[in-house]
C-alpha cells in the first residue's frame, strides 16, 4: 500500500511543560523544543502550548509523489478539496473530526525481523535497564461523532483498510500493523490515546514502571493483551488527560497483512482485552482529553 505509516501527530496542550516532561519520561527524545522523536521513526510528536488541548494534525507517510496524486484524485472525486503545497505534500481537512491530514513522501520504517528459534534471555539485562525508548508511533484512537463518515473518508479517499469493527469501534490500517487509526463513537472528537511500539513485552512493563515510579497517578490500565490486535499494552494517563500506550506485537512487522488481518464477519462481541486488570471506569471517559477540530463537548458537531 503506498500510504505506509502513521508518521506524526501535532497537538496543542494547555499544560505544555508537564506534557513535554511526561513524554520525555515516556522515552521520546526531545530533538527541539516541543518536537519529539522515537528511536526509529524520526520526529513523531510535535507539541505546542495552547489555550485548550487539541489534535491539530495527523501526518501520514507515502512512498512517492504519484501516490499523493492518486490520493488527491480520490479526495476530489469524493468532494473534498485537498491542497498540494508541493509534489511531496498533500493537506486535507477531515470533515468529521476537523483534524488536518498531511500526507507526505517519506521513508518507511524498516521492520525488525526477529531471529528464528527460541529467544535468548539474558537475565542480567532484566535487572538494570536503560530508559525504554519507543521504536515508533504505531496508532492513534480517537472518539468522533460519526464513525461511519470518518471510516469512509479514510478507506475510500486514503485507501486504508478495515482490520476489525469490534467493541463499537472501527480499526483501520495502512500496512501490516493491525491498526494505525481507530475511531470510537462519541458525541465529540477527542484523542483517546497514542500508542508507541516498544521492542518487547518487558519493555512495555519497564516503560510503564519508569513513569509510575515517578508519578503513581499516571497508571491507568495494564499490563494486558488486547483481543482484536493481540497487542500487549499498558496505558498511562498523560497531563492532557489522554492516554499514552506502550505496546508490543509479535505480528505486526511479520505477517502478510492480506492473509492475517481480514475482519471476521459476524464475529462475536470482542472484549477490550484477552487478559489484564479490570477495565478501569475512566478508560473510555473523554473528560479533559485532547479534543480536535471544531467540536467540543456540548457543542454541535459539523
Ligand atoms: Fe492502542
């Protein structure tokens, strides 16, 4: 698929200094003021101070300018008005959420293929570990007032594919990850979480503990394993009220996605997690979390 990854997120937050401090502790590298990089994905989080918490822009990576031509044609055919400030950049406002979608030509993040056979375990490594550094931004999950419309935008105009429609949400992917964007039904647009891939289940735990040891109140939900994606997860509450997820998957860099992530028709209701702690009642509560675009709680949607 020519659109190959969720490249970056641009947010504005009211508690800027605390938000940046959280993501430094989360393991992202601040390469410039408010600009954070993962270990392998480059700059993937851009933070600015603002009056309210807002998702401003989502950046999606494409292979070549010709891929942007195809996306532009698809958007125009669907009645949207994308801008092309250069051959390697396309901008369009997603109408349901109001979030700007920026599609840019940029390199893929090469998959890390695990060595075959039984994994080696170095117990010395399990004792004292350096700070966990997320490998890359994997996905975002947003609440939005019209899941069907936003689903059509990203599948029909941008060519994303549906991996699953479960637990009242639609899960969309570009490539081999189970999902890069997912949307939950809500009365307004808000960011539920950003998810950052780490190298192992151990790193999910180490990453979470390094934040929880610093501030117990960041702990939200983990360790567990999602049912739909089979990702191992741990969710931490960031200072905007949204969640930051460390996750690991044995599958997403490995599989031929066409054979693996096809949605199962008429599947039984699927729980959030195959195993893990009880789902905290605050897990899906949008209070105080990063909103986006024109709609706010209590306001009418577009
Ligand atoms: Fe997630």
